[in-house]
């Protein structure tokens, strides 16, 4: 693994978590890369020309608003890319990152990516200004359109705005994130636009044989678009625990194994993970620091797991099942929130996100989802899972 693996001690954790007076008392090895420790491998992020760690610190669950020791631990091993958004953790994600680098006085050591839910040029520029204030910085390393679903937003007008914002120094690079049913279309669009530098998209071990997705990934990669994988766990929706018999896959647990499978794809620059606990962070760091690839036995176990749980995993392709249902519900979003509730153990986040949907999308009672079952190409029991979602997310 290239050197000793030393985790933060209990004393250091207390020092970091209880930082009330001054960071001056903390050793600098807790505020940046520690040369005495192995470092997470880095890859070039497409046409940005910049090297980023293969493991990115996701901020969807937010960080400690005083001084988050998880950021410090990630930095020590070279995982200095933090993935934020204006809406993460109810808006607290960006302010917590700002508090961290202000107290650590180490802004230059961080790669900060944030995102805008406003996709029109004016809204995009306005939310960037808001993000800079929250982050307490005068620039972000990357700014994304967040959760893009409509390729028409990648307009000449937006390109002009992106160019202007780069020239002002407010943002260094531009891209977008997407995880809906038209990921293939959006990747192909990105490949045709020289000003799109990176795309963060849903990619996991269940999709390796998807021909259309692979063609689009090839096109984006050839054109220099940096590819960042998210939703790498490919977790199944619903309360059944079919995944547990695959919890340990050889040397690695299931969560580590699927990350290593994604990193084995040389087209992928990095994978983002929402590591809301120290245990998850350390497990993912261990997987990233180990240079060995998965064994054939481990790959075979993942393939069996994918096959056995395929009918439990929703790909979010609403364009297939949505039109089959005579109601303005959002099946893909709802089942993603159900996954947060049942698999990720984040019930409050799941209910909050569901209840933020338009009122008509929350009205699941009385909707006949049987046609969606018939439309799903993977045999997902949409009707049963939506009933489960109504029970645990609504009301």
C-alpha cells in the first residue's frame, strides 16, 4: 500500500472535534497531506488537465459546522477533493466547508466542487455567487449544473456565461451531474461540447454490460470529458436484505468491492462517496490505498450479487416506467429516497427529500403501478416498492 496506515488517534479526534480556540495548536499533518503516509492514487480529470484523487469526499450528508475531522483525515491521505452543492444538508454543507478551511487556513490544499440547482445562465451565475459566500472563498475549482435532466440547458448562452465566470476567476472548471434515465443522451451531448470538462454520473457494477452506456462513455472519454462515478453502490431499493449474503466479498466488504470494481475502469477518473461516518471513510480509504485489483473470485461474487438482486435495483429510468402510470408521480426519485431510507440508514434525509417533491408527486395512494411493473426492463416490483415508499416516506 506504499507506507504505514495510521488513523487519527482518539486524542487527535477530540482535538479536532472540539476545536473551539485555535487551529494553531493542531499539528499541520492534520490539516493537509501527510508525506509520511501513503497517498490515494490520482488520475487526470479529462480536459481539465488536473490530477484528482480517485476517492472523492461527498458532502450530501453535510459536515460538522465547527471543524469536521473527516475532512482532515481524508486530507492526510491525499483525498482533498470535496464534492458539495448549494442544497446539501439543507444548505449547511457549503458553510461547513467554509468554516473548515477558514480555521485550518488551508484553502489552497482543497479542491472544492459545488453545484447549482438553477440551470439557466442567470440563475447559474447567481447561485455561484451565493456558493462562494457560503464557502468563504473567492473561487471554486469546479462548478456543476446539479442533477441535469434536459440537454437543452447546455446552450450557447450558458457556454458564454461559463466562459465569463472563468475569466473573472470565480470558477476554474465546468461540468454537470446526472443520474436520471437519460444519462446516455447527456454523456453524448457532453462529448460534443468542448466547454464541458467533466460529468458526474450514475455508474456501478450493475451497468458494466450496458452497451449504450459504454458507447456514450467511450465518446465522452475520447473527447476529454472527465468522468466521475456516483451512486457506485448500486444499492437495491426496498426493505429486503438480499444484499447481506454478499456483505463480505473476499478481502473486501461489499461496499469496498464495488468501489474497486469502478476504479478498475480506466475511463473513470474518480468515484464520489458520501462517507457520513469515520468508519465508512476509513474503509474507503483502505480500498483506495490498496493498489491490488479485485481477484477473479471477488469479481465473480459481484456478478452473482448483481444477478441475484437485479430486480430490486431501480436505475431511475423514469422515461420507461413513468409514462405507463396515469399520475404525475416520480418513480425514480421516490425509489432513490426509499433506498436512502432502507439501505443507507438515512430515514430523516429520505423523508425530507420525498416531502420536498411537488405535492402531486407525493400522492401515491390509489395509483395503479402495475403498468410500471410491466414496463420495467429489469423486473423491478415497482408497485410493491412504491407501496413501501408510501408507508415510510409519506406523512
